[in-house]
């Protein structure tokens, strides 16, 4: 096997990192918008924003999974500041999703909207 086949190419790596950053960043923005509209009592819109955020977060997670698959297939994945930044964004957004869901649920209960 030549080195080209045993490592993720720099251009591919950058593309995957930027996908992770873009999708997780947009997901974070959608979650912030969901919280904003939840505070106004527009729970339907808040839920729609969270659903969109979840879809975007799944896309970011799928891009990250591609790196894991490449490494599992024996292709070397070089660590870089860009990859660290991408992973940091992804993990922060995943944590934010968990906290936002809980906060929105609490907010709805405080406003008298009992959840099923």
C-alpha cells in the first residue's frame, strides 16, 4: 500500500473538518433560536427549530464518523488544530442540545404546559 492509500488526504480532512464545524455551528444557532422562541411561548416553533438543529447535528456527527471509519480502515488520520476545533464544536453542540432540551422542558412546565 502506498502512503496515499493509507492516510486521509489533507484536502479530504479539511473538508470533513469544515463540514463538522459548519453543521454543528448551524445546529447551535438553531438551538439558540429555539430557546428564544420558547421563552415567548411559541413551543411549536421552538420544537421545529430543535428538530432542524437535531438534523444538522446528525450531519455533523456523520461527518465525524467518516473520520472514525477511515481510521478503522487503516487510513491514518492526522490530528490538527482544525480537527481539534471541529471536535470541540461538535461536542459542545451535543452537550448544548442535551441542556437545551432539558431547559425547554422545564420552561414549558413552569409556564403550565404539561408534557406528555
